[in-house]
C-alpha cells in the first residue's frame, strides 16, 4: 500500500470512534456538533445528537472503540447518570421480552 493510499484510508475513518469508515458520499456522514466542521460517521452523529438532546455532556475523542448500547448503559450506571435521567422524567426506559 502506498503512502497516498494509507493517507486516503486514514482520512476516511471516523475521527470520533476511529472504527467506522466514512461514506464516500459526504451527505451520508454527519457533521459533528463538536465544531460544526468535522464529518463523523452516521452512528457517531446520531450519538452526539441524542446526547445533546437529553443533556448528556459530550465525550472526548476518540470514544471507546467497543462502543455499544450495553457499554453506554453500563457507563451511565457507573456514573449514576442513568438514575439521574430516569429520575428527572426526561427519559423513560422500558424493555419487553418475547419468550416465544
């Protein structure tokens, strides 16, 4: 792989999660709320939007590479953020189990 190819590949990886590849069509990526200049992958853009909406502080970059919904809930529980959000009435959490 040439240096130019490596630079192109590095430029196409999301700077926030350092995991997802940015779409070649820029419209499929998200403009980060951090600086309104940097493009991030769609899942990171969605995560930033949800955090902004419910008032969770932005995280420093790069975020944990193994970002999953389960990790987010575990981290929120550690920080007692989940309890604070549920107690505030801004967020409700419900789970339904289908045992069929």
